[in-house]
């Protein structure tokens, strides 16, 4: 069964472009993972400092592999001083239809 989630983060004042650039780099790496089915980055139409990332992995094993990647670790460390609360907020989803 696919593993889906979304992650949100709000860039601190003056940090939007840096967060955006980090997300662009992360997207390329994550999309290259064999178990990644979807990795899409949005900003809120009403707040371009607020990022919303949609992710889907083939299954739990693919998600676990994703969580063990160096690029994920590097990204999470890099955003600690660039976003509110020092990191993203993650919500896991269950597929209904």
C-alpha cells in the first residue's frame, strides 16, 4: 500500500528563496529514489513563505529507505535555522479512494 504524507514549513523572514532552493535540490534527489511516486512542492497562494510538500512512496519500505537518505538528513539540518519551529511539520495520510 502506498505511503502518503504532506509536510509544511514556513520560511522565516528573508529566508524564502533559500528554502525554495533547498526544496528544489531535494525534489531532484527524492524523485530519483526508486520508491518515490510523487514529490510536489507548493506555496500557499496567500502566503509565498508557506511551503506545502506532497509526497507518496510505493510502500512502507520505500518510505523507510527515503528516511535513511543523506539528502534528506542534509535538507532537514539545513532548514533548522531557516523555517519556523526549526523544521517541517509532517502529516501522514491514508488513501480513501
